[in-house]
């Protein structure tokens, strides 16, 4: 992500300055957010940026409408991810697709 020219400079600076101090650069986004606690500085950073994550969540078959399991896209705030026990139980069946940040939150964040 840091070497992609399409990523805004300010976001790359935030990642280098705030997020990479707690995690290894080889850590995936899934591992980072699912092992994050409310006391972590990266959690506070994502919360200040009003980060939302679009994820594909595995929905098991219910036997009625859906006879087979399927993935469904859902959007979660960082607070919901860190506090949700259900998401943590399913973390091996969840794929993080996108990270959404607002331009206003990026503009007002001081690096």
C-alpha cells in the first residue's frame, strides 16, 4: 500500500508514522484489525479517522432460502470490529475488501 502512487500522501504518512509503530509491515489488514484492542494507538488512529471496513462475511446455509453458504459484503466501523465477539470467532472466514476514510477526516487529521 505504501508504494502505490494512487494512495494519497497523507494516508501513507499516517500509516508510516502511526500504524507501523505497532505492527510489522508484513502484517495483513485482517490480522491487524482483528488482534487490535481498544487500548492500542492504531485503534485510536482509525477511530479518529472514522474508518469503516468493507468485508466479505461468510453466511452459513440456513436451509430455507439459501441452501448453500455464501459470502455477503458488509461494512463495519472499527469500533464494531474490535468489540464484536462474533466477528472474532469468524475471523478466519472474513475477507477485508476495502478501507473507507472520509476526506474530511483525512484533512483534519494532523500528522
